[in-house]
C-alpha cells in the first residue's frame, strides 16, 4: 500500500469533492480517495506505487489544479 497527498486549488463545495473523488477513484490501482475541502488536501491510497501523472491528470480532468 502506498499513500500520496496532493494540494488542490479551486475546490469550494461538495460538488468539487465529488468530482475529484470520482475522477481519482477511476485511476488504475487506486483503492481510496479522501478529500479535505477545508485544507484542499487530497489523500490517495493505492495497491502499489501510485501513478503520480495519472492522479494529477484525473484531478485536472475534474477541473482543478494540483499545486506544485
């Protein structure tokens, strides 16, 4: 199991949380996604190594930006 934490800009409501959760959960190997709206943190857990590029692309697809 591996865990990665991303800081995401632009999330402001429950719909934002749902969008990010749905997109990131669709990434191959991801087993859990936790979004903390207040801090903007997205915690991702995966079966093995987390494909950082795929997670970032999923967050982008949801309409949000990962802070560098």
